[in-house]
């Protein structure tokens, strides 16, 4: 009892400190100006007489401070706002609780979950957007289903819209989907490209690859896997990921909204991830076997994501779950011989391919009921759901980064590629990615087609970009496989599973179920890592069995019953928002 009281006292003290720090920031420069200043802006696209500073608290963001650079100029000129980001970082949820406890939110909030939106609505801390819907024409035009979904699902029963989900539109599929597996192509070729029938067949191949290159050029040890714990939620995140190779979700893609439930994306069938034949337990055994073979970096138990990235960049990792996690530097891919990662699916691969998402993702834009700059806040949010606004934020200014060719297609100019590939600053300061990365949320998917260019908003998806100037390594992969891209291969071989909208429609988990799941999650995370690093089969089995028995004792069946009911409801509602 004393320990529990002590923990509560410490938590209360930390909350007070955070509250003081954040609310101190809320009284800063964003409170300059007035509603009259907001209403003095020019029409859309014209330069306003005076820019208003909006304070933004974006939980997905890792940026803070008054934003500067080329995109800040765009926002000043076209929207009439400056953005001052309050730090969120690893303690974002605690900071949000502190802000709400103080009774006032910053001008703009980007929430991570629907639950957070609902909590803020119940507390009366958000603007009812339906009262100002005439000032959100782009939201109404480009995100109507998302707006209606939040009226239905995150309005505390009022039927009003208080927030708008982000990333509304088609899935951003270009040359790759979000899942590998990718391995060191150069080493795989040296081995004679042995057949890989199933997930477990990677291990002997990776061991042979490690034997070919046991150390990097600096003499540091090379491993197949370098893992990290800081992305874990209610389970070991990296054990949830491989299930997506089979078109199965074990807790990642639904953001933990169905705790400990495995969902087959194609069939809709479910089971507990703690059952012995689940894909989650299969992944734990996969990593356990890898560790027994000397393929897992021993630092995995203690290191964070940034350290794992550093090791990948040092050439110390041989396997990647995602196409965006690699060390495919241009100079390495064009070296003699070229080195780097390429997509090597196993024969049974059926990777999850995200389809259209008319209701958006869980990160959502909202306006504080305490804002003194309502007009400016509305204009900013509408800009974030406009094709014109996002085209600039994603691709930079036309004439600097991109142009239109004689075929009427947008393309990145030579100057633009120099800016992108070499991380150079645009005129006005800041690199291209800083525009979206600042808030780390965008209203529309980059795959939404611009009505004038007839091309996706994001340059990475333009036909003129895909397959541009492939490295020697990529050319070798293309000539060997007969495909130009991963997605072309998957379509031709029918090696993908199209996701269902129901995955986005799971209702908010009740507080009592969520609290129970959190306690179970502590056990699942701990025992998952223990199982991966078990000394032998007997210890592995012990940790897995103990995980299941402790979870049952903590109320796992009650959580799974709620999961089953929630999943059934999500499936029934999916047709409504298509």
C-alpha cells in the first residue's frame, strides 16, 4: 500500500511540473493579436496584412518552437499564420493530460487517438466545427466521410464534428507497400539466391549471410536483427509486425484498439495472440531461434530506436521489416560491387496492402475552445485539407522543386532532386520534408489526385518519380526478378491482402477494459522479451505459458470478449463510410 501511495505522489508531482511548464508556454506569443486581426486577412491565396501566431500541440510531432523556413513563409503568405509548436515527444499523453487539467488547450491540437478527442469533447474544450462549417470548404469537399465519422463516433453523442481525422484518401502506394521483408541483396545473390518458402526459412539464409560478412568495414559485428523496446505498447511491437507479411494483424495496424486479438484481414477471423498457434507467438519463436543462432544484437534488450537506426546505417543489420528502414545510400547502391537492401518475399507472403481510407487515420486535427484566433485556426485547418495547400507542403514551391512537362505531368527538376537527395535547404531555409514533419500530420493522403495535375499530391507517387534513376543495386534486382517495383511484383503474383475499412472502425475501448488490458500488457511485454532471449526451448515455453496464465488471471477473457463484440460492430459499420 505504501508503494502505491508513493507512486501516486510522484505521479502527481510530475503532473504539476509538466502542467507548470506547458501552461507557461501557453501564455506566450500566440496570444498576440485578436479576432479582428484574424478577420483582416485577405482572400484565399492573397497575402494577409498581418500573420497570427497559433500555438499547436501535436502529439505525433517531435518538433517544437516557432517554425521557420520556406514552409513557414507559405503559411504566412497563404494562410496568415505562424505556427509555434509546443513540445510533445515521448511524454505527449502526460502533457495532454496536464493541459486538460489546466482547463485550456493550445489553439490547435493534433490528437493521436479517438479516445483523446472524446475526452476533450466531454470536457468542453474543443470548438464545434459544424458551427463554422462554411469556413471549411475543403474539409467538406475532400473529407466528408471522415467528418461524418467523427460526428458519429467522437462527439459524446451530440452528432457534431469536433475533430477531423488525418490522411483521408487512397493508400499511399508507390513502388513499395509498408511491409518487407527486405534483406541484403548483394549477400543473398552471393549465396545463389536460395529459395525461401516461409518466414522461418530466412534464418539459415541470414546465418549464411552473416558468415559472409561477420563485421562491417569498421570491424563492428553484424547481426540479422537489431531490435528495440521503446515502440512497445501492450505487446512487443516487433513481434506484432511480421504477422503483416501474412495479411494478419496482431495489434499493430489497429493501434492496439483490439488488445491481444489477432485478426485475419481477408477472412475477418479472430483468435487470441497468446494462443500457441497465433502469429504473435510464431514471431516470438522466430526471434528466439534467431537469437540462439547468434543473429540478434544483444543490445536489443536495452537500446532505443535511434540506436538501431544508427546500426543500420553502419551496415550492421541484414534484415528489415519495412522498406523505409534500410541503409540504401546512393553511393552504396552504385558502388562496385553495389550493396544494399531489396525486397525478397517468401513464397507464402501475402502482405497487408492498405486500401482507400475515406474516414482517415486516428490522428485528428481540432481547435481549442479557448482559442482567441478562431478564424485563423479554421483557415489553417482548411488549408491542411486542400489539394493546393498540401501540394505545396509535400512538394515544395513550383518552379523551385518541381515543374510540369510537355505531357502535362508534374516532375521534380534537377534542382529539386539536388535539394531532396542531398538534404539541401530550399530558398527561405529548411529542407523539403520539414513542412509535413513539423506537425507530422496532414489532412489528405499523398495519393489524393490533384484536379489540375491529374497526379497524386505527393511527388514520391508521381509516375515521373517512380523508377527514376535506379541504382545499380536496384537495376540488378529488377533484371533478376523481372519487375520494376515491389508493388508490380505483388500485383502480378497476387501476393498481397487488401485491408478492410473495418480495421479503422473499431469503437473506443471502455476505460475499465483499457485499464485491464494495460495491466495484461505489462505482462505480455515483459514475457515476450524474456521468451526471445530464453536460454533454451524449456525456458521459452515457460515464459510463453506463464504469459498466457498471468494474462488469464488478470482478465484476458473479458478483454477478448469486448474485442469480439467491437470487431463485429466494426465489420457491420464498414459499408456506411465507403
